[in-house]
């Protein structure tokens, strides 16, 4: 086919690597959650000197998961089309250039045909949305359709379909919901500490232990919120590598998506809708304002290097 | 005594869980192969449907090229027959050959069409050509997707420890749908 020999087949290896790292970060996420429940109990134990039934630790887990479930259910409502239309997307006709490219790539990805939208922005970008393949939508900007060649746009579309095939929206929203849960615990901790501080006097003993629990919540909430957000971004970056490798699998043409990324790195236009920043994790490319730790996307140069197989160990030939 | 029973129960439960997950994984992969094949089928059918329209369209212009047209009709019915015989990932050989032949025959028509400016300029011909090109792309991508799914399915069956039970569950490796790249490239070159 068209891809250079060295790259052919290495995308399987790249996919495996990204999946393995995702599992690693998810395991860390679970350990983090459990460790904080334990930490709360340790704080209480050190402060009071006696071991009691771990109500506070259990409360931490219950609050986190309750808030996370609520958030997740809220995120879940509305399919991909609602998101695309919310950002001003215009549905493209069957038989048009973009629609045909999506059709081809959906076949290559063994996915049902998603709803296809064009956003009237001149920046080169794209996104996929939707909790399941059946309810998914894919949108590309007008800039992407005008500035990219057919092969490059095909690569971008294949990347977005990769997100759908790998169920990245669902994973990302689950993690986002958990981080929201951690934040809520932190928030309760702060408020309760404040209230406890103000309402000194009265039944001293009870207030004191309540302030202590609030304080433990605050600490645990702050740590999980910070580390959880960092882990969520790490997962997100791995999913970008995975979607890139999926794009190479579908197009069998690494140069297409690699050149699209090169064009994006040279293009100065920045006009994606601001309210879309909440969806930044699913944009094709996004420059982080928070620095490396919280970046949802790896640097473009790194993505290009991975796609071209320059960072990977020698490709597994028998897989091609 | 109690410890022994507990250990045995745990081992049995773990084994049952593993057997279940291996079974489900294999079924899921097999279904993916099945669906991928259905997708090829859809695209092949689409192409078979377009060919009579193409013949109809070029017939009046190409009165002296009867042989070329007949070759396409023949290749089409041959390919359709070979397709009937295919069952999920088996008996692919005949179809692969018939498809190469059909592709070559179609290529000849488009090459000859170059000699008929009126035909080339007609809207009908242009639409058909575009439809066929697009279908050709889809056939290629569906074949690639099929092969990807076959690769995943076969790899799973060969890997330890799934290999121990794959045969027991009635799974066997599926055929890849490979095309003789050289022949097809020749056919494509004259095509569009």
C-alpha cells in the first residue's frame, strides 16, 4: 500500500502501548481513591488517638461516587448531535465531499455511520462526540476542509472515528465526573471547616471532631482533585496517541495524519468557539493553557514522531 | 479440610470466570469478523448493481466493442456466483480471483471510454464513474477492515491460554481476503 514499510504494522504496537498505559493510569486512579479514604482515617486516628469504625472514609467514597454518578448522568443525556449543534455545527448532505470521506472511514473502522457536521470556523480542527457509536457525531471545521488535502482530512476524520471506536468520550466523561466528585469533597471540607471555626463554643467535643473530619475531607479532597485531574489528563493524552494509531490503521497512510498535524502546528488561526473549551478534550488538537501536567493533548511534535514510528521500538513485523 | 474445600471452590470459580470471558471474547471477535464480511458484501452488491447501468450507458456508443462489454457482464456473473459460495471467512479464493477479473474488465471499459468524447462528456457517465470510484474505495476499505478483524480474531485464537479452549468452542481461523496487489494495480491504473 502507500505507507512506508517501516511504519506499516507498527500501529498495532502503538495501540497496544497506549492501551497498556491507559490501564496503568486507571489503576493509579483507583489506588488514589482508595488511598485517600485510608488517609482520612489515618488523620482522624492520629488526631484522636483511637481507632473507630471508618465512617469518615466510607463517607468520602459515598460522596465522591454519588456526585460523580450524578455528574455522569447529566453529561450522558443528549447524543453527539446535540453537542455538535450546540457548537454551531451544520449537518452536511449525503454525497458531499466530507460525508463521503466519513463514509469510507466508518467502513474502515467497522463503525456505524455517525452524524456529520461542519463548523463554520477557519481554524483547522475537528471533534467526535457521543456516548455510543450509534449516537455519535463527528464535526470538522470549514478551515479543515479548505486547508487540508484529501489525504490529510481523511487522517483527521479517521482520528476522530478512532475516538468513537475506542469509547474515549465515555472514558473521559467518567474520569471528569470522578474529578468533579473529588472537588465536591474538597468543597464540603472547606465549608464545614469554616462553619466549625465560626461556631466555636457550645458542645465543644462534637464540634471539634466535626472540624477534624472536615479538615481531613479538605486535605483528601484537595489531593485527589489535583492528582485526579493530572491522571485524567494523562489518560486523555494516551487516548490521543491511541486515536492517532487507530487513524493509521484505518487509512494505512501515516503521512496523511502526520501532515495534517504539521499544518496545524504552522497554522496561526485560533477561532474555535470559546464555550467549546469544555469539550477541549475531544478536539483534534488543543493547546493547553495549564502547562504540561494538565494538557489534554500531547505536543504535536511528539504525536507526529509516534505516528511516524520514530519513538517506538522496532515495529513488530509479523503483525503487518 | 475446610481450607482445602475453600481453595478448590476458589480455583473452580476462577476457572469458570476465565472460561466465560474467553468464550465471550471469541464470540465478540467472531461477530466482528461476520459484520465486517457483511460490509464487504454490501459494497460488492452495490458494485454489481451499478454495472448494468454502466453497460446500458455505454452500449449505444461502443457498438464495436461488444467483446469488452460481454467480458464485463461475464465477469460480473462469475463474481456473483463466487460470492454465493462464501461463508464467513471461508471459500474466499474464487471470489478474490473473480473480483480481480471484474476489476480488470471494468478498467478496460473506462480506458475505451476515453476514445468517445461524447460518452465521456455525458452526465450519466460522469455520475456512474464517480459512483463506481467511490464504491471501489469502499470495497477496498471494507476489505481492509475485514482483514483487521480477522487478524484480531485469529491472533486471539492462537494466543495462550485462549488457544486451549478456542477449538473446543468451535472457533477456527478465518481466511484473510487478500488481493493480488500487482494485478489489481494494473487494473486500477487504466481505470480512472
